[in-house]
């Protein structure tokens, strides 16, 4: 379940999301993904992809003003 309002209005706190595993080459800017939080490996984050390169993905919560720290593609749990 979503623990914050960072994706409002599309996803709200308390909503359930389903993240389906997909190959890296099927991820694109604009997709919403769930990934392992780099600051707490026991937690996941669900945010939208805003940039992508060969190894890393940059995400941002729809309600957030700043982008997240880039993550390695290996941290992606799945596409929502």
C-alpha cells in the first residue's frame, strides 16, 4: 500500500498498487514504477520515470517539486 501522498492525484496514500516485473527495455519516461528505496532497502517507493539511460532511472513523485536520486535499473521491482 502507498504510504505517502507523493503521487497525488493519480495515486493516493493508502491505495494499493500492483507492480508487474518487466524487462528494462520496456520501461519508458512517463511510466510509474515501484523500486527499492536506496536509503532503506526494506521499503519501496512508487514514482514516475522522468529520465532513463543505460544503467539508471530518475523518478519523481507527481506531487513532489524535485526529482529523486537516480537509481540503478536493478532496483526496479516492477511497472505499476
